[in-house]
């Protein structure tokens, strides 16, 4: 196990290096830069040169690259080109906890709602409870979350006026963004759980459990659930990575000062250091999530020998 | 009072194509302390009839019986709580495939201790003691350390021993063993059967043993039930069925039985043809299409079971007084 984790970390570092390199050169290969003047606000050439020099943009690209890696090795993502006197580290430190908090709540909600929904659906297969939850699930998967957020915002904040619209200042502020973020994962988890549960309930060991006189509730919540939950654990890796790193759409609509918003604006701004910094940060985060999921996997199912 | 009494049990599966009549009106009983063998080809309804008694069939199965009593109590009227007592405490069941019958994600100890804790209300440490005790009974070496292992760390034979240990852990009154050795290789088969004979000698447990192998029945059971196409075609003491078989299907089974004569195996003669379609079972005798003695009446009317002795009965028109006498095709 220990050796496996070390191996995975090394592999992760290599992935990160490749990711950084590719992003770095791609970014520089695209025409235009952070200080390419827009038509309307022409900057004097001399000023432009000075600015470029300050940020090291006049150096050859490979020198810039080496410098970037040097700083990166020390955990320094550099300073933002657009938001003067703000470092990328600061941007991440400010934005990530906000995004992560909303994301984490959404994940917990998604699991707490999706798993029981899927189980109920499987056990009441063909009954109204099954139909109802599968309708919710289908709707949840097919409606894009920007449509959902606008609808909910309109309904609860504008028409009914029972929930706030912007920011995250009270717990009520979390309700709408969390609902929107969790909706499609709930739907996905419920469907995954339903089909996995239906399959597991047919297995011989479920019959064995019943033949031992185990209470039906225990048959479902102990014997079947532990087996049926494995696909959910697999889905959890990417889900955590996506939700914790912030959703641009949701953060825009609900004015949440998260990291997703910064990331998207950095791309249109050609804010090199922010683009790179966040890409590297997200990459590292995804790598870590996947390692944790693999370990979790092996803890649940002892047949999996992750050392090999 | 019989331990298990079954009168006219019918089990039907509702599937898209129609109704599979897997068990079509069987009646038999099991006495206290006796062991009964059920034989018959694949698909004859052996497992389904036992699972019907345990009410462990999938939802699409419908069970109907005039009487289905265990120890005097009607099984079909039992509530959930009574059923749980029946399961594991009164009746222990061993399944056909040991590779899939244990939950892969729980330790062996956990799975053995589960029924012990449920039924005997023992504490964790007492349950553990009992688990070690039953593992010793089924001859699993170093049971203490094995308790913490997972099923994948056990071989097929070892897993079946664990299944037996689970089934006997609460001293059931009846042990149902559904082809306990089919999935295992020959030497392991012999070991498991020895083990079951030992258990039988030691305890006062009744056993229902389902098997394809008449030889196994002969060595373990005092009575034999022969099933074909969801019906019982012949039933009697082992002696009666072996020395005076009445039904052509039983003859066929005997002929297809591997015999070890003077150290060498004779060639098997399998029964030609295939079992009846249970979606629309034939009107007359279910075996008629494959029976070399079939008469006109056989395809028109079902034969009624006729008793030869208090324990021996069979359902075949050949036993009718008016039928011509035929050469019994059992061979010697
Ligand atoms: N869930 C089910 N749905 C539909 N038909 C079923 C179902 N389970 C069993 N059957 C049918 O019931 C019949 C009897 O099956 P059963 O399992 O009792 O046979 P068996 O005598 O135990 O055979 P084997 O020796 O192969 O175990 C078979 O024709 C089978 O196809
Ligand atoms: S009833 Fe007729 S067909 Fe059926 S076994 Fe007897 S002789 Fe053969
Ligand atoms: Mg069977």
C-alpha cells in the first residue's frame, strides 16, 4: 500500500510536469498576450515595452518557461498580469475555500439524496416510488444546470421571494447554488445506485444472507449496499474534482466569489500566470482525488490488490 | 408430527413468455433425524421446490400449496419474524455454488457470526467462540486466524465448508444441501460428503440432499425422491428405489449412473432427449416423449401415483394392472 501510494505520487508529479509544459507552450503559441492592446485603448509603445519587461515577457519563451518552473517548484504561481499586485496564490487562497465549501456541501447533499433515492427505486422497482425517482433522475440529467439555476432563481428569489439571490452571507444563500450543483449528480448517483443495486440483489450471497435469517433491512443496508456502492466510489473521484474546483456558471449566476469565476475570466484576459497557476492547481487536485479514490476502493473491496 | 410436510406444492414463475410451471404439485415429507435425497436432471425443479419451502424465490415466483408445514406450523402463514427464525435457526441451507454464495466484502468470521448472533443472541466474543467451534467441526485448519480472512482467500472446497459451518452454526432441525459438491472437484467432493455423513451421525439433524449423483444418495440417504419435469415420479426407501425401481425415468437414471465394477468404470448411458417445456407442460405423462415404453394413454392422461408399499410409490401407467408387463430396463 505504502509503495503503491509513492508510485502514484511520482506518476502524478510526472503528469503535472507534462500538464504544466503543454499548457505553458500552448498558451504562448496562441496569438496575443495579456498586454495586447485592445483597439480602443492604444498604449504608447514605450509604456508597453516597460510593462512587458516588468513581467518578463520580453525574454525568450524557453527562459520564461525555466523561470516559471523554478518558481513553481517553490510553490509560487507568480503574480496576476491583469489584477495588479495580486498573486495567483492569493487568488487561489481566496477563491478555493469558497468554491470548495459550496462544492463539498453539494457532494454531501448529492450522496445523501442520490443513494437512498437509488436504493428505494431498486427495491420498489416498477412501483410509483421507482417511477417518481427515475423521472427526477432523467430530468436532472437532461436539464443543464444554468437553465436550472435561472429557473430556481426566478421562482424562489424573484417570484416567491423566499431565498436570497447573491453572495454567500447566510445559510439561506447556500440553498440555491448547492441545489443547482447537486441536482445532476443526484440524478446520476440515483441511476447508478439503482442499477447497481438491482444487479447486486440478484446475487447468490444475498440469498445466503436471507437464508441465515438476516433482517431484510440489514440485507439491503449491509450486504447489498457495500457491494452496490463501488460504482459510486468510482464516480466520486471526478465528481469531487469537478465540484470542489468551482463551477463557473453557478458562481457567475449566484455571484459567488469562487475560483471557477477567476479561472474563466483569466482565460479571456490572457492572464498567463492565472491560467497556468489554476490549471496546475486543478491538475494536482484531480490527481490527488483519484489517488484517494483508489485507496478507498481497496479499503472497501479487499480483493483489489492495489500493489500490483 | 412430521418435521416437514408438503402437500401439493406448485411453484410458477411469471415471465414475459408466459408461466413457467417449475414445480407442479409435489407432496412429500421429511421425518425427524432422517435424510432424504432428491434426484433428477437439471431443470427438474429440485432447487425451486426447496427454495419455495424457504420462501427465498424471486418476486416473479408464485407459490401455492395445500399444506406446507414445518414442525407443525404453516410456512405460508408465517410473518417476517417467524420466517427469520425459520431461516438459519430452524433450517440451514447449503447452496450449489460456494464461489458465489459468500459475500466477497465481509470477512468469513463476520459471515459465520451473523446467524449465531441473530438467533442465539450471543455476545460478540461468545459468537466468535462458537464460530471457531463450527469451523473446527467442518475441519478448517487454524480457524482463529481464518476468521479474519475474506472469501477470496479460500478455495472452493474451503468455502463450501464455510457454507456448511454457517448452515449448522445454530443447530438447525433441518439441513437442506442443494448439490453441495457439484461445483467442486472429485477429491474435494468426497471430503465434503464425508463431512456431511459425520455431521449426520453426530447430530439429530434431518437432511435433504439434492444431487445428480445416485451413488451419493445411496450412501447418505435412507429415502429417495425422484423428480422429473416439476413432479415427483417415484419415491421410496433407498433400498426400494435401488432394487425395485418402478418408473422408466428412474431406470434411465440408474443406467446413466457411473458404476464402478471391478475397478473399471462402465460407459454411461445418458437418457436421450430433453426435459419437457415447463411453459406448456404436456397433457399426459411428462416423460412420454422420451420414454421407450410410452403407450397411447401416456400422452392423454397423467399417470396417478400408485403405492407399492407404505413408503414406495411411483406415477407411471405401466403400473396399471391392465398394462402389459415390460422388461425392466435397469440392467444389473
Ligand atoms: N427465476 C426464474 N424464472 C423463471 N424460471 C425459473 C426461475 N428459476 C428457475 N426457473 C425454472 O424452473 C425450472 C426448475 O429449476 P430448478 O433450478 O429447480 O432445477 P434443478 O432441478 O435444481 O436443476 P439443477 O440440477 O440444474 O440445479 C427450470 O426449468 C428453470 O428454468
Ligand atoms: S406413464 Fe407412460 S410415458 Fe410415462 S413413464 Fe410410464 S410408460 Fe413412460
Ligand atoms: Mg438446482
